[in-house]
C-alpha cells in the first residue's frame, strides 16, 4: 500500500471515530454477561430514546413533507436511495405506497447500492462507489423529482454522490441521516438528522439508527399522501381492495366515514366500482356514483372538496 492510500485509510478511521453512530455505548458494555431479560431491557431502554430524537427533527420533517407533496402534485416522483439497511428501508417504504394509497407503481421508488440483489444478500462493497451512485440515480430521475438520500453515517459515498447528482439534475433533495453536519446533509435542500447516539452493539446501525430512519420515512410518505388527498379523516380512502381482507376494510371505512350500515356501504362501493372515495362522496352528498366521480375529478381527488362540489355549495 502506498503512502497516499495509507494516509487516506488513517483519515477514514479518524472520520469514523468522530461519528455519533460509531461510538461505544456505556450502558451495554456488559450485555454479553447479563441475563436475557436484562439484555432485552437494555435494548428496549435505548429504543425509547429514538422517538424523542425524531421529535427534535419534526420541523425539518414537515418541510420535507411539504416539498415532496409539492413536487408530486406537479407530476414529479419520489426516490429513496441508500446502501445496506438504509437502502432496504427505502425500498420497503416505496413498496408499501401503491397498495396502501392506490398510487401508481412508479410514484415512489427505491434505489439501493448493488441493485435488487442487495435487497436480499449483503453487498457492502457497493456502497463505496461514488460513480455508481451518480450513474444509478441519473438513469432514473428527471427534473422535478424528489430524491431522499438515506445513510446513518451521512458519509456513504454511493448515497452522497447520488444526492449530489440528483441536485445537479434539478431534483429536490432530502437527507435522512443520524449524524449531523455530514456530507449527505450538505447535499440536501432539507436535512433530517435524528441523533440517536451509539448503538447497543457498536456500529450496528440497523438498530436505533435504522428505527429512526423508518420512523422518518413513515412520516415523509404518509404526510405526502395526506397532502395529496389520499386520506379522508384518518382513513386511507385510495386503498386498493385487492383481497378479501381489504374488501371488508373498504366496507368498514365507508361505514365509519358516513355512518351508514354495511349493506348501504357495500351497495355504494359496488356502484362506485370499488372506489372508497367515490362511495363516501355519493353517500355523504346524496348523489349517484357518476356525480360523485365527476365531483372528485373536479376536486383533484380531495374528498371534502368533492362533497362540497357535489352538493352544489
């Protein structure tokens, strides 16, 4: 190894040692010697701190939600990009959006270092390639999209380069990291950095850091879907009723939203072609399914506005 490589190696070690997530947790120093109950108690006590760390980032999360909703409303798409655990969490969140909110399958997408194979098999070396990160995101995005880079360390080369490239191409950018003042945060229009501290098992960022990331992603996607009119009250009224359980849930949602009985809700759903939104508007506005659909179209899919329009108010 040449002197330049040695120097870079030493600099990387120093940088890692400075990261909050790479510290050593005093409370778990004896975790390999305690009872199993005490072991899980230690983990649980640390997990309790995650929600409080996320709470401190709520203003930044709200900004990101509004940014994402604005871009999606204008025809953009949402991309999550990351490596390892962070990449898998992004893919998980993206995969849940179409069935939960009736969104097009390409509206929210996940990009992971190493490709789809890395979802199931670890390809840790893939995270070191800045070139691949930039290339992977450039092949997918267009101006007007939103790219959320996820990395516990905030320094993953693949993810940082992807976010930098996304910004260069005219995308809005959001960073989700667990180390403030990071390269990833610097590449973002909005940086979200819940500081959860050292992990119970040193460096195992799939634990507290991963939990914090999952909580943030839940807020980003759920908040954006609410702002896009895919939620009425607290009901996911754009849900796709693709199996028996979800068909029963659809009927229940119409009952809960309108106060009508199950038979009336089921009839309204059938007349609405299975659309929960349409059934709710029809019942609450006292109109037929066609008028309800037209009102929803005019209202941009927002149920409350569609009811008002259908009633001629």
